[in-house]
C-alpha cells in the first residue's frame, strides 16, 4: 500500500476553539496591562474559593477514590477499554513511564524535599521541629501525592477511554456525558464542557511550568552563580524550553513524548538510587514502611479533615491547592493516559494508574524527604530549614549540597526538570488540540504548535502577575467547574456499565438456552453439522421470518399486553424487517427488531440448504429510564445465498447509548455512512461468517479507534450463531 502523504486539513471546532482562545487572550492582555491589580484579584479569588468551596473539593475527591476502586473490584473490571479483541499498544514499562511523566514529575522534584521540610518547620497541628512534626510532615506528603490525586487522573482517563475506544465516541470530555444527555453532547452543553477542560488544562500546565521554571532558575544559579534569579531569566527559560516542546510536538506522540518519557524515567530512577545509596539507607527503609502504614491507617481521617475548627490558611495553601491543581490538570492527564491505554481492562487500568505511581511516589518522598529530615534532626544541618523557607525552589539543590557529587547531581536534576517541562508542554498541547478539534486525533502541526505556545504565554503571564500565588488561584478556580463535570462523568460511567452488564447477562442466558435446546436429544448433532455447512437463501429466511419469527413476536405481544404493556408488531416487507414496539405513556419506547443482512459465504458452503438456519447479532441500547424496567434490544439478522456469496452490505442499527435517538418510532438519529467493502473489511471466501461480524459504527475507524471519517468500519467482537426463533422469543423476558 502506498502511504498517504496528504497533509491533514485544519480541524477546528469553532464553538470550543474561539471561546477558549478569547478567554486566554483576555487573561494574558489584562494581566500584562495591570499586573498589580491582577495580583489583587487573584488573591481575593483564592480566599473566596477556599473559604466557601473547600468542603466540596474534599468531598468530590473522596468520592472519586471510592468510585474508581469500586469499579475495578466489581465484575466490570474485566471489561476492556476497546473491543474485546483489543491488545495494549504500549508495553507496561513504556506505559508506566508515560504515566509518570504526564502526572506530576515536576511536582515530585519541586515538593519532594520542600514539602516535608516546610511541614516539619510549620506543622498544621502541634509543635514544630519535633519527632511528631517529622512524622506528620511525611504523612501529609504521602496524603497529598498518594491515591487521591491518581483517583482523579484515573477517573477522567477511564471514562474517556471507555466511551471512546469501546463505544466509538470522540476522545473528548463531552463523551462521558453521553449516557446522561445523549446527542446533546454535540451541542452547547458539550461545547461548554470542553471549554472548561481546555482552560483547566491550560492553567494546570501553566502552574506546572511556572513551578518548574523557578526551580530551573534556582538550579542554574546554584551551578552558575553569575545567572541571577529573577522573572526575566525565568521568562527567557520558558521561551527556550517551550521551543523545545514545540520540536517534540512536531515529532508526534511516539517519537516525541514516548522517548522523552523514557529518558525522564531513567534520569529520575538514577537520581533516586543515588540519594538512596549515599544517604541514610536504613533510615529511609524504616521510615518508608512506617510512613506507608501511617498513611493507610489515617487515610479516612485526612480525607475529610478541613481544619474547620482552626480556620487557618494552611488547608487552602496546601491540600486544596494540590487537589485543585490535580482536578484542573486531569483533562490533560486523563486524555493522555486514555490515549495510551487502549486495550487494557478496567482493572488493569485502575491498578496501573493508581497503585504503581503511588508506590513510586512514596519511595521518592521517603528517599528525598526523609533524607532531608535526617540531615536536620540527626546530622545537625538545621540551616536547611531557613534555606527552604526562603526559597522553595532551591530545596532540592540545598539537599545535594550536603551529599557527595553535588555538581553532577544538581546538573542531572536541572536536566530532569527541563525534560519534565518539555513532556508536560508537549503532552498538554496534544490534548488541548484534540479537545479544540472535537476529539479529532489527526490535526495539522500548526494547531499543536499554537497550543504549545499558548501554554508558555499563560505561564509567563501568571508569573508576572504574582508568581506562585497567581498560579494557585487560577488552578483552583478552573478546577471548580470541572469537578462538577467529573461527578457527572462518574454517573454516566455507572449507567453505561449497568447497561452493558444487563446486555451481557441477557445474551448469556439466551446462548445457554440455545445450547441446552440443541443438546436435548440424540441425533441432533447431525442437524447441527448440516447447519454449519448449509446456508439459507433470502427466500427461505424471509419465509422463516413470516412464520416462526412473526408468530413468536405475536406471542410476546400478547404476554406484554397481559402485563399492562400495550405493544404493536410491525411488518416492513420493503426493508425485510419485523419489529415489536412497546408504547407506554411518559416512558421511552421499547423496540425489538429483526432484519436481514447478507454476508459472504465460506468456500465450504453447500449450494442447497436442507434446513433453515439463521444467526443474529444483538446490540443493546440504553432506552431505559428511571422507574422503568424496559430496555431496547436491536437485532440484526444476517442471511446468505449462493447467488450473493461475494456481496456485502452494512446497516447502521443504533447508536450506543441513545436516550434521545430511541424516542418515538424506531429511528436512529445517529448519522452513519457505510463505505463500500474493501479488502480490509470484506470477509474472504475462506473466512467463517459466524466468527466475524462487521457493523458500521459512527465515529469509529477500522482499528476501533475514534475518528471523524464517515464510512469507516469497526470490528466488533466475534458472535456465535444462535437459533433466531428461540432468541427472539427469549430476548424480551430476559432483557425486561
């Protein structure tokens, strides 16, 4: 195949792109024109949000943690993020490296030493600079960077990967709301959700870049004293490193982010092993175990601790800032880890995203934080406290000053911060570009370059307006509306999984009944064998539908009427279909449909059919509403004949979770276009038709990934042939 060298056209979703750009420009211009006033506004906003909405942040984060762990431990944990046959794209080491770099690599470098030392010197509760203060400092650090923030990242990534890779919806934040609002995700509500996601990602990345550039400046000043520590140097550093990020963006995900992420991982582990080896090794091991136990023992208490009685600013400056930063950052991290997690099960995703990075984080804080505390408490380097209080960004380098090979370790740390900066900007621009393009994954380079440049501009602007305080304010403010979106996304995920679970149970019960019926007596294996090598003609199947299937639908109609559910049976001879429609006032309709669909016969098929046999492929739609037990089952019938052995036709049966599409008469409001069969999607004469089923699904590509091209195909899971008459009679009672 000759590769397509056509450059991708610009893909811009105007209702999302324009408002996001306008808000960003207004922020940048307003801040530059009056930095003092902007700083005052930021400070007042931060105080208002932390005072009035701190409880909401803490409650939401607690819910995220319980929800995502609960999903993984249920039977839904075995569901794949993609078709059932999908395999992971990246190996586990590469996947973990990208998770680590995307999550909070810069945060570990910035707070790994600074946070334990600051909590030790000024604890929220108790006397400072004591053994109890040291224990509390490490427990707080573990709490801030443990399971909770990865539950936030994991929930966002999980709902996006599930709806996109398994159900063909765009890889965009709006897709998580499909079970709740249906097709309206493509309207103003969906646009607003993506705008919040873009702004949250921009400000979250700006916070990260602002922290990293101050630490880079401090490290360069430590290595080369002639380089001053000021805003000018930091803005120049932002410009230079943003240029490096643009180069990585142009290279693409596999070449750019993956390689830099692996480099980050190698450098981080090397630096960690160095400190572990030359530092107080036994003390680190002991404190790691003790601090982990204390964290697990006190996790519930700290989750709901708002310091309500002391009314101090500590909770806003630390816990709420870190959780708000994580929520604002979650569209970026969630979309990014969703992209790299296709093919993994929900259980693998949750445990991989939550537990592996958390363990690594605990090791990092134990090695760097406890080494710093050991230097202060045991070796007498109490001056480290005042140095960290004076400048948080210098904390890591002041630690290296007390260890061997100071210059080499400091240089590696600066290099590591730069690569973290580049990967954060690179990954963030890819994600924002996808959000602004309506979930499109193939966009021109200039769009990604634009967003990478915007991230640098926002970071520089917020530094001018007030440094870390301005960064904190914009992070927490942008996280507030997105926390509501995440709660709604969790509800949508729950409803989708319940629907999928009902479908699986119903289908398994019918398949079990079919197998029992087929094994009911001796000699039936001959009939089953004949059915495997003989295929009915169109006339035979239409005759079967007009007799056995129609009779079965009439029986179901009478049974439903006896239960107070009026139903109608419709015969559509023109389109070769039958459907049963249940109509109930103030409730969504239930529709069970059977239609014909031809497929290619295998080479071993016989020309005559001694018996009529059909097969069906069922898909379940979420037409259920609160208080109603009714669901919608849409069934596609397939038939073949000797005269049409090479023909192939597709039908678009239903959207995936269509609360809007299923209203009224049977009609799919989802736009579908069926492409002509190609060499890629046509069954060859040697393939078994019952082992493969291809159905056109809107918004999906041939590999099952989301895309905007019309007429592309998605490979669905293998489907066994079942007796359609039995299946038709049993589907409604099982589903209802």
